[in-house]
C-alpha cells in the first residue's frame, strides 16, 4: 500500500512538472475554467464568471463543464464558450482537450482544493500559460506546493463558504467582487410554464419538497414525507405542498404520492431540465430539501429553504444555503440523512412560514 502510494506520488510530481512562464496576468485575454462536476458546484461558481467579466469585459471566458452541469450556464451572458467534458473518460475527451490547447489559453482556473490526477492530466494537455487553483490539501503523499504545474494558489480559509473561496481565484486579476450572488438565466417559456402551474393554487402558500439528494442515502423517505405534510397542514390549511423529484424517479414517486391520499399534496409537473425545476422553484414560497443542488438553486432566487444535512459540519460550512431565510437540520450519520429530527425540521418550517406570512401581510 505504501509502495503503491509512493509510485503514485512520483508519477504525479513528474506529470505536473512545468517550467515557469514569464507572463503578466494583467495581459490575459482568454481564461479557461475547469468545472466538470456537479450541478450545485456550478451554481455556486456562477459569481466567479460574472465578476471577472464585469471587471474585464475584454477577457474571453471558456468553461469546461460536465454533461450534468452545463445547462446551469444556459443563456449566461458572462460566458463566451462552453465545452463538455467527462470526468472519467480522459481518452474520449482528448480531441476536445487538444482543441482547447490550440486556443492557447493565457490562464486556466481549476477549483479543486485537493490534488486531483484527472485535472492535472487535462491541464497538461491544454497547457495554459498560467494555472490558478485553490490552496491544495495533500493527497497520494503529495502536497500541493510540490506541484510546479500550479503557478498561483488562492487561500482556503478554515471557516468559509465555497462561493467566497472560489471568488478568491480572481484576486490575481485585481478583481474585488461587488456581489457573491448566484446567477441562473431562465427563458420566458419556462417561467411562464411555472407561473401557469402555480397560479392555480393562488393564494395558497406553496411549499416545495424535494425528496432526493445527488448521493445515495440523502433522501427523505415516504413515512417522513407523510408526517411533514400532515404537520404543516395542521399548522395552516392554506398550505399547498408540491413534491419535486428527478425525472428518472417521477413515475414511482407519483404513485407513492397518490397513495398518501392527501388533497393538499401533489406532484409537480415533470421537470426534465435543471432550468425547468429552477423556474418552478422561483415561483414557490418555501423549499424543503436534502443537501443537494436544489439548496443552491433555491439560494439563487433567495427562496427560504430548510435543508437536511449529514452530520458533517465542515461540509456544511462550505456548502450552506445562502438564502436570507434558511434553516438546517443535521442527521445522526456522517454519510446519510438517517436519524435527522423530523420534529426540528417541522419546527423550522413553521418558523419560516410565520416569518414569510408576516412579511407578505406587511407588503400588502
């Protein structure tokens, strides 16, 4: 095991070796971002693209995105080019990586805060003049400062949210962010679809409950859902609950919601796209969800959110909801939502509903 790690360390150091390049980042004309991972990560990163473009409109911004998260960038006016990448399919991605190399990027920004071989391989092929990354934790027996491939490291404070940590990569460009808000650009068609759906429930208070997280074990089970719905209805008969889920589980979830036989609970329409569910969330009053991309989509619209998080406070600090009104319930497990307090969740929901209702009354 130790010998294998030593071999990996030697290979990584060899692959990531690079001669220093004499280039002033102030002269950068094209910048590539590596962000080929999850939906939530892309949502949290959107302030970085905006703040760089607003500060330096002449810079061409390209994003290496994943098939999963690239739709987050649809209609984004701050991005000039999107290239799809597959995290675990380096050789099939090689032609597109070679094309990126031909664009001769001045700067590449990679957001991983640990040593990641697949990112190093891509950076070697693309060969930008300057590589910026987050200060890296050691991995495979290699510390980040041993990798000469990286020219500049931005800080990763012990207490901080990833949206602000990732914005820190702009410091070498002398960018002082004016906002750390997220961006999602939804077309009129999707907004109208969501509005037509929700207006049938006017003037009810609309609570969206997302059942699933991206990781196995992050799921609200149906007995838990039933109790949440019953307790919210006891609190306020004018609450309409709308169930959200991924397209793959839509049919099974619909059947289970029907079995609940609660007339104040219904499935949403089928949301086949990220921006489709984002449009719906933008029209709801409160979101309840496991820790997943829905938290960050809700935060993009400053929607009140009650999230359920595994028992990992460090992860929570990095990915916490950023909506002005938010509450979080922690589970008893570090890897799943097992053992979270339903009573506390319901208490948080009622608290936020009361705050929101009072605000609506004052606005009227």
